[in-house]
């Protein structure tokens, strides 16, 4: 086994996922994040963005910007997800 030249260090990123509120939506979103191999550091459910929708604010640990872009693209293709964006609000 060889050592990597530089250790891979994850960094925390805040994202907001707007979903149609319904049964199993949170499970689908968290399963998508798990399949993308990111850790969920924090989750908050924000007030309804509009009738029948909900904003989920996650802080996730990603390896790099490429992985973050992949996660956001995958979330946008997930049933019940209306929007997935990076939040520039402070993490933590």
C-alpha cells in the first residue's frame, strides 16, 4: 500500500434542497446523498418556501467541487426535488 501525496480532506458545504412536501421525500433525499457518498453533517427543515413545498438545509462533507456538482445534479433528478443549490450562508 502506498501513501497518497496529499491526504484527502473533506470540507463542509451548505446546500438548500426545495422539495414538494410529501411522504418519503426526506428519505429519498437522504438516500440520494448516501448514494453520492457524502456525509450529512447537519440537517434543518426551514419554513415552507411556498404552499406544498419545504426547504431542507443540509451541511454535507464533500471531497471537492466536482463531487459537490455531482451531488447537486443528482439531487435535481430526484423525484419531488424542485431545486438544489449551494447556500453561501455560513456552515455549522
